[in-house]
C-alpha cells in the first residue's frame, strides 16, 4: 500500500489550502514517512493510543516527539532541504501530524497501527531522508536517500536464490508455483470487486468536507494566525487586530509592533484562541516588515499564513510597497489587494458564517458563536438600519444557539467608516446594533442576554482612504459580554473595555457614567461629556436630544 501517496492526496490539501508550493508538498511527503516510522514504534504509539486526538490538536506533534532538539532538527532539516522558512515548516508539521494520524488509523482498520506500519514499511521507507535516522527509534528503520528503496529484510544486499545441485526438481516446480501465484492474484481481484469489501484507505470525511463536496479532508477549526493593521495620515498605527493561537505568538507580535509604533500598539486587539495557528510565518520578519509599511500613510496590510496583502490610496506608493516588502520577505507572497467586489464579499461572508455555525456542534463555546456571527457582512443601505433579508437566516440560527447556551451573553457592536460626521456615525452605528438586537428578540431571544453599543468611526479595522478599507470598517461585530474581559480581548468585552461614549474630539476615556477622566465632574451627576443617545441635553456633538442647546459643532442645535 502506498501510504505516502494516500496522505499526500488527503492530508496535504487540508494543510496547504490554496498554497500550491511544490516545495511544501515535497517536504510534507518526507515528514509523513518520518512520522510513520515514529508511530511504528510500539512504545511511542502506546503513549497516546487511548487518547482522543482532535484533528486540530497542534500539540499532538509535541507528544509524538517529546524531545525539543528532535523537533527542532526536523524543522530545520526540512526547511533547509526544501528552501522553506523554518517557522512556516513548524506550523505545517503541527497541522499535519493529527490529520495524518487519523488517516493512518483509518487505513490500518482493525490492525494495530504499529503492526500496520511495519507490515507496509517498504511502501514508504524510501521517502525517509538520510538525516532522519537521528530522530527515529534506533534500529526500527534504516534511512535511505529519497528515491532509493530499502528491502524489509535484515540486509540490503541483493537476494540470491540457492539452487539444488540438481536443478531439475526446481525447474519442474516452476510452472506449478506460477499457477498458484496466478490463482492467488485472481482471488485477490475478486475480493476487491465485492459489493462490500473491507475498508482500505478510505479518506476521512469531515462535516465541512461533506458540505463542500470537494473530496478532500479538511483540517476543521484551525485558521492561520493573522495580523491586520492600518496606518493613519501621519503613519501612526490607525488600526490593529490579530488572531493568534497562543499567548507566546501574541507577545512576539506585540513586541514587534511596540518596537515600530510605540505606545500606539497597546491599543491592538487580539483574539487568542486555539482555533488559530500558533505559528505565523512572518513573525520573525516583522521587525523588517513593519518599518517599511509604516512609511506609507493611510495604508492597510493583512498578514495571514505566508501571504501579505497590502493596499494604499496612491497607486505608485502601493506598487513600491509591494516591491519593498517582497524584497524584505522573499519567502512570503506579497500582493496588492484587488478591486472591491461588494456582492462577492457579501456572498462569501454569508457562506463562511454559515459554515462556521455548521461546525459549532453541541454546547458551543460562546466565543465561537460570536466569531461565526461576526463573519457575516450586514450590508445596510446608506443611512438606514434595516437588516437585509440575507442575514436573517443567520440571525434565526443565532436565536436557537442562544437557547442551547443559556448563560451566553452577547454584545452587538455597530461600526461605520469615516465618510460622514462623527456624531452622525455614532448614532447610526448604535441604531444598526439596536436593529440587530430587536430582530433577535422578536425571534425569541432573551433581551437581557443581548447588549448593544455604537462605536461610530472610532474603532476601525482598516484604512478609511480606500474603498476596500471603508467597506471593512462598516460592520457589525458580536462579542461575548464578560465582566472580567480586558480592553484588548478580541472576542470578549465589558462595560469599560471599549469606550461607550467615545468623544472623538478628545483623548479621554469617556465612560457611560462619570469617572476620573471627566475632569471637574461630580461622580453622582450624569455624564456631561458625551452620550449622544441619552436625553440629558448635555452633549457637545450633534444628536437628537439637544433641541434647546448646542455648540458650533452641532449643526442641529438651536442657538
């Protein structure tokens, strides 16, 4: 049985996705062979034979190779021989290990995995590189250069048949032996054509694969780590979001951001969850990438997997940015963002949100629910807060999910771009968030489990100088409402984590009720700074409650 070809057909597409780099495909083939030899050792396999290994368990690779030096050597050797960034290699191996494990178990059927792999050693042994002998069990498999087969016998010398001194007897037996072999082959072929043969090499089909019908195994739940940032008019850090798999990667990215953007980086919001990869291929190169990006004002950049996508309002600056980044990070794929296709973006977002909700399962994590709902683009008409019919199907499902997770509380946050007046945007974003809540409540959701907040233009995720950036800034977000959440927690929020009043004219934290930043104010008084939705008549920006007072900033005010 050709185990490596099977894993290449089923596991590699799930690991590589749209990346068709042949070097990565080849290094995975070598890894599968090394991995198979490792699992062929009974002592190693028995360490986790009875464990329930998830397909997205990226720590499983560390349990197969508990020696840090061995894992490091495997990554460095594969990276060196295939000219792939070593950080990217580590991520590929961590993703591939649990998927390959499940495929091998499926191929083995009722046969113990170590026995199955030893029985089929000749089918994959020739993929094992010479250097791998240092990281494999002693004596289990001899390493050979890729392309050279090794016999499963105890010697690599050519086999020679010893003939009797009188060879006539053996010659007489040859026709009989030939008939026996032909009969055995015919029997095997007939068994292979039975209506219900024993399962051999059946690819594992996930729920996502079944929905997509693409015939490829899918690494469910694991998304590449990503960093999305934008610069402002003065090249300051205007927007910053990251999705990472652990605190270590978050810390590494934050260190690089602080080194280039200073204290502005402290406002970067991070979603840290094991649903994201713990490796970012560009992480070790951020110290070089970020200064180049910072030099371009009003630009956006998305780093995801081994791809960097950038945009800027000036075509010449964008072209130079792509060129400079590609020279600084040759292992990455750098591209300019294409023209905005709103309908395609909307359709793709609804499909992605539906797929994410399909994969939630029973008793889902509230953060996963919030992520799934936030994937959708809610394409409100200009200046309106009417929910499009296309989004109502997803919201109906959200109501049922809230029934499954009765303790889940969600905050619905509305955002706008920067094309209108700041106060108008604040009011519109609140109205849109409230519209989402009203619909959910009308469908049966508990209103006490839903909070709303309008952020206006104050919390962008992209630039406001390009069509693509403005499109991304106009959005509805769902986050888990959590009293213990911190200000930069990507998928949870509390009353002070995001500024609910958000006076864009100052740098204060203008909270819903007065606190230390409301200078000169009695804390028992209503908020005098800015709450454009309250009836206090105390606002400094335009809204609908100040019929009798206002300022020059307020176009609706009556002097």
